[in-house]
């Protein structure tokens, strides 16, 4: 493998003091890979397209940001990752100037997993840069309208937070491109905008639907006195409320979806949630309404209540709900167009129809984005938009290791953290384990073919991922007591028990037989507040009892790995419970946590792997309108607590935390606006910058115990992997380490992995998702402190300087080759003297120099890849290597420990790398030794060949020099010289044919009989196998030795015969070296 270096960051060095967070520039130097999956994508909530360039599409996802395609949906790129919220509610393009784009944050579909936003944003350069334009406290912006006559006039439909009453909701207007805003329509502190439309013929005519709704953790109410339909003709100066007198249903209203016919703006449609939901139609621009139908118009108004009118046909409607239905008669009848059988994911939220070509349609749903070019008859799924919403994450101990987790409305899956094959990480590398809303997945320790997966409301299965044989194993109470399982129920393995799991309802259930039977080991650990247990009535005007509001439940179970009798439990109503005797007795620790919000969710507890009494407890309370960060730490079984986050450093509420199992001071934290790190056990926090990790809700993290990588589950951008956390460990051990001028950091074990060919399609073009794969080789991380004095040797010790000279001598000695050509010698390569040059020496455990590598470094973080091979030999080639070339790559080093010594501008450091054989292979040490022994012999033959061929090249160069010098010789001398030279070059050409194809050969010839073919074939036999050479390899090597000997003898014969004669002839010539110059008179 060719040496590669990746410059990861350039920044100013800052000494890290205790309590001071890491500088963002330092964190920019790390790499975090998005591994997908994208085949099940995630919820799309907003779509807009440049009308004049309809292949230029912008979409927004529920919590994964804004994405752009410029080729009609073939390729997609995120363009909003550096903004404070990736929850997208609305996108609007100024069609008069498509470079101007408005984005409203905060999803407008108020389900239990809704993500709130941070206001409205504007771009003037097509999404390359963004400006925050206010309305931060609205939390949800569901609609944006631009005045087509005056694009500086903007209308915003703000839904407001569904979690708490507030006055920051309603319709807002700006007449100065968002510099200032005026609220122009408002009803009450629970009502926001459910929909907002503009008359295409009169931009001052706006119809608004206000929607009263409110969530608590245990209930959802859709509808109320604040809902209603309003119309203005003067840009919002005055509004008229449309009531039952104008044909709308009497009584309380809920969510209303609106659509105006572009071809006939006097025709307006409204999907109205009421005591009886119905589709209404107005033929006078919204002043009066008539009921059209109550059939086949949708089943969950709070989640999707969207209707669209064909731009050319006022009677053709598209209705979005679980499915998509279509009407050709103004809504009197509907035909289901998109259902499960069509292969398009259900639950539809966003829709776009081209204004001039109604056959071009784009649909956004819970599973991603679909495009139709034939009016909805056929659909194309964009399978390269990784915006999945993962709740949980687990890893196994396989190689490569796997990631397990479940997504909102997209099932539970398993897939690789990295692959050992061509083509990157593909969607087809992922396997669905269980359908439904996916949550936590636990692989069985002894055999990861089996494990447990969940779906909403406590459904639990013991899966077989090979056959799909999934057994339903949810606990049953022996006395028939109703079990309350959260939407996202708690599950945990029983330490040391292969088939042991804990599961949470209001009780802790324990099974030691993979779920076939259960034991209840706790009393009800929640508040058991019966006023919060009416989830079967949740929904308001339209009942929506899907278990999303199940409350007073256990949502976290965290057993200690240090003491199996210690189990920590967190509930959704603020109870932190602890048992120290395996469940015989429990203690509620919540009253001891000073500063914790009453009734807060406790979604995660990180129990220390160092001591059973140490734990980190995550709380969040945004479901009651508290957006602050809460993370508490105890070291004495919960008797005392310390809050270790603050809103200045962690700027959003917390979802999860992970403590490093090697260095206890190193913590990772997942918040609603990204991922944070602390190297001082929570005294300070720094967010990973958006250049390497988006500001996406981060719900779970796992530090792999042997791979030393961090796996990350996001709620909006699928799964990520940070391959090497070892540098952060070193910083946590010694926060001043980056003050050193030059530092090399420990690396993971380096595996001599074998890579196989791609699965499925090799040449995928551009529409295929390819998750970033782990780089091969041993990745050595080096840090260069900015402004290191390039001529300074002061930091190098005398011993280091002595060793440096010694290593140079070792490298020089290692270059000596067998002299196979009489009278010639081999020049030693000169060491590069470039500035900023790293000189890397690979030493065996015994101290022998195996290879020299060099590479320029940049200030900051650098990654140097060593391919785990020792110095190789150069094959015969007409192209000479540079004098300062690095050692060529040779055979694999044997498994074991290797020291890599780096020299940089007078500074010295080293790291030890553990090289291991691919664990999937059945290769013995004896096999490796036998193979390497033959490779040593083979390399010697290659070296003989190269030296012999180089001698021929040296002859050719000398002949060319002689020809150029003969220009001043007499004609008779030149004639004789040409004859001699022609004959010599003819012999030289014939000798070269024994080594390789003639230079300048046209076409392709694969059946050749030259020495390079023998060397290549023998090398293929020896290098393609790690085992002891077989009969074929030995036979071809024997043939190669004979060919080498034959060609080397021929070269030596030529040098001692024709070449010696030619040289004697030249030396006997009497010719002038200089042209006779006439002296001017």
C-alpha cells in the first residue's frame, strides 16, 4: 500500500488549562465517518424546487438538515450542517432569484419525537452560507411564503412549541427581508399555524389555519378554541375569521390543511379536523365552504393533514396521510395511489408538483424521498439520503464489528462499522432485524446471529438474523396486571449471562433463558400517577393511542459491570432507582439530586466501569418546556451529586453520555445540537465542530472496548464512527501534551486485513449510497505544534541524536545489494532535506530497521498510513526512481510489536504498533515463516534482475552521450561510430526483450515470455497467499530462478564482450571534443 498522509487541521496552538474546554480547532483535526444506512432514509418534511431549473431540488428532513440535488435527485449533499438546528419545518425559494432560500426550523408535525428548531434562516448564495434571521423562540416554523411582487416581504407560519404554552406562535410578517418581524395573527398561547397559503394571483391575500394543540409526556390534545380559519386581503392588516356561518363545521376545530388551485385561485380546499373530519371546498376564494366528503381523507390529522391541487387541473387533488390518495373529481372520490404494495414508505408529509409539468412530482415521507416523472404511476426512491433517526446503538465483538440499532418508523437493523471489501459501506450491507418503530437492539454475546429487538410500546422479539425466525417474548405479568411499556422501553443485558436480559415496564423484568420466561425483580419503580395513565384517550379530536404517550414507565436499566448486584433504573417521570442486592430492595435517589427538575425523563445512566458506586445520570425536561442541559455525577451510590454541565458550554438538552473505559477523565456527551467531549471528567465541555460532525441530535454512543473507536447514533443523520479515540485519551491523561513541538500518538492494533471484491453492483455511477469506510493500514497520528522552529535541534536529546545517526546508518546498510554485474556499484539514496519533512523509521521489536518512509507534515493533526510492510525491492523498470525516493513497499511484516520512530525538524518521538494477522484466516506462524523465507529468496532474485537491467539502461545512456559528443568528429569517424553503435543497440534491444516488452509497443500483449512476466507471476503466487508456498509456487519460483540466471549471465556476457569492445573502440578514437571556431578578422 502506498504511503498516504491526510492533513486534518490547521490551527493555532492553545495551552489547555484545567477547566478549559478543548479548542474547536483542535477537534477539527479528528475524523468521524458517516456509515449510513440510507436505504431506509428518514422523515422528509419540506420540499422546494427551482422552477426554472427543475432538477435543482432542496429538501428538509425532520432532524437531519437541508439537502440539495442539482441533477434531479441522483446525488445529494447536506448544506445546513453548521446551523444550530437541523430540524426542518419549511423551505422556500425566491423563484425570482433562486439563490435566495429561506429555511424555517422546527418540525411542524407534533408527534412525540418531534424536534424543535431555532428560528428562521436565509441564504443568498444557494445554501453555501446562511444567516440567522430571528424568530428563535417560535420553536416550530411550518410554512414560509414570499410575496411574488415584493420578495422582501415574507410571511412565516409559526407552530410554536408543542411542549409548552408560549406567545411566540402565529403568523409573522417581515417587509425588510427578515431584519424585523411583526406578529400579524395570533389566537392563544397553545395555537400556532397549521397551514398558510397565498393567492397566486394576489400576494396580499393570505389564508391561515391556526391550530391549537399541546403535548405532555402522557397526553396529546389536538384541537381547541384557538383553532380556526382566517383570511386577509391586505397582507395581514385585517383578518376575517371563517366560521360555521360560512360553511365550516361547528364546534372545536383541530388541524386544517389548505390548498389553492393555481389555475383557478377562487377554488380552495380545506382538510378540516373536527368532530367529524372532512374535506371542504370553496369556490369564492375561501369566503364560503361546502363539505365534499368525509371518506378516505386521512386517519391522523395531527401528523399529516396535507392536500395539494394539480397546477393545471383544479379538480385533481393529492391527499397525504398514511397513504397518498388522488381525486379527479374535486374530492368527491379518492383512489389510493401509494400504499404498501407500491413499494413507497407510508406516512407522507411533503409534496411538490411542478407548476408547468404536473407529471413531475416529489413526495417526502417517513422513509425518505420519492420522485415520479409520470404523474404518480411509477416512483424512484432516493436511496442515498442518510437521515435515519436512531434511538439506540449497540456493538458486537466481531471483526469487522457490527452496529445495531432501531430507527423511528424504520425498523431495527444491523450493519458493519467498516467493511473489508471494495466499494465502501452500501445499503445492502445492512439487514433489517425487526419491523416497526425501531429502538434498542441487543446481540447475543456468544452468537450474534441471535439477539433481541424491539418495536413501539414494549414489543420484544428474540431474532434469528439469518432465517428471520423471530419469537415474540415480551413479558407477561403472572397476575394479569397491566404492564406499562414506554414507546421506547428499557432493555439491558444481564452481565455474565449469555441469555440474560432485563426489560422495563413499570417493573424490572429479568430473564435468563433468552426471554422464554421472566421474573419480576422490583416493585413499581415509577410514581404510578394514575392521572398520567390515560394514554388510551390521547389525541384530542381524533384519538391517536399508539403507545406514544405511555407514561410512568421505566426507560433506562443500567446494571453495573463491576458488581452484578448493582442495578440503576431511570423512569420517564423523574425517578432514579438503585438496588445493591440484585433487586431485593430499591432506593429512590431522586430527592438527593439537588437541581434536578421534578418529573424529568432519565433516558440514560452511564454506570462507571471503574466502580459500582459511580454513575453519570442524564436528565432532560424539554417535554415540559425546559431546554436546559442536565447531567449529574455521583461516586457514592447516589448519596451526593454534582451537576457537571452548564448551558454556556452545552447549549442544548442532553440525551446520552459515555465514559471511556481506559481513561476515566474522558467523557463523550450527546446533546440535541451535536456531540461534545470532556477531557477533565465534566469540568469543561467542547462541541465537535460541524466540519466533522453535524449539529444533529445525538442519542446514543458506545466506545468499543477493543477497537478503541466511538460508535454514534444520531436522530436525523443515521450512524457515525470515530475510528480512533486514542489521541483524546492521551490529551485526557495530560492536557498539556499538545504543547510539545512534535507528538506521535498511540494507534489501534493494525490488522493485515484481506479485502474481497464488491457485493452486488461494482460500477454504481452516482446514485448509490457509499458510507465512508475505514482506511486500511496502520494509521499513525502525528501532531505538529504550529510555528515549530524548523532549524531547532535543542529539543532532541543527545541520546536521540545518536540514535538518529545510528538509524540512518542502518537504513544505508539495508540498501546494500548483491553485486551481480562486474565493475558496477550501487549508489546509496540520499535522504530528503525538504522542510516540514517527517522521517519515519520502522523498527522490529529487536531494534532492526525494516523500512524508511518520509512525508511532509502540516501544522496540526496529520495521519500517516503505514501498510504494515517492510522494505521491498524495485523491479526492473525503464523509469529510474528519484534519488530521495522512499523505500519501496515489500512483504508483510510478521505479526508482533513494531516501533515507529519519527524525526521532524530536530524533534523525535515514537509509538509502538501491534500488528496482527487477519483473525478470519486460519494461518499458522509456521506458514508465515515459510512464506517469508521464500519471499526473501525471491526478493534476492528480483534485486539481481533489477541491477542487471539497470546496467543495460546505464549502457544506453552512455551510448547516447557518446553520440552527442561525436558531433565534431570527422565524417569517416562518425560513419564507423554509427555502424558500431547500431550493432550494439541491436544487441541491447534484444537483451531488454528478455526483461520486458519493447518500449513504445502499440496495443496490448498479455502472453509474453520475458523476465518481468516470470517475476510478476511468482510474486502473485507468493504475495497472494499468507500460507506456506505450495507446489505451484515452488515450481514457478524455480523456473524464475533459471530465467534470472539466464538473463543475468547474458547481461554479464554482453558487458564483458560487445560493450567492452565498443568502449575500447571509442577510447581508441582521436576526435576533437570542441568545434573549430574561426577567429574573426
